[in-house]
C-alpha cells in the first residue's frame, strides 16, 4: 500500500490547488463534504467502488493508528 499523508489543517483550496499541480500523478479521487449543519454530501468518485473502499480503509487505518 502507498503512503498515507495527513491533510489535517489543509484548506480545501490548498488540496485542490495541489491536485491541479499534480494532475498527472493522480490515479483516483473520492470526495465527501461535511457541512456545518451536519449533512454529509458524498458519492462522487472517478474510480470503481473497490478503489473507493480501499481509500476509505486506508484513511480509517491511519486514523486508528494516530488515536491509539
């Protein structure tokens, strides 16, 4: 599995700017938005469900390691 880098403290604009600068290196993107009212908008991705699941599991594993 590739490296997982935390984006904690990064603004959405910085994330998208970095993505545009590195467009040729990106294989897949999945987006979820947590709105201030607690609503989650999710479900967009340019990859298949297996890769989205892999991305979610990788993030979950990283978060668990940091909080244990």
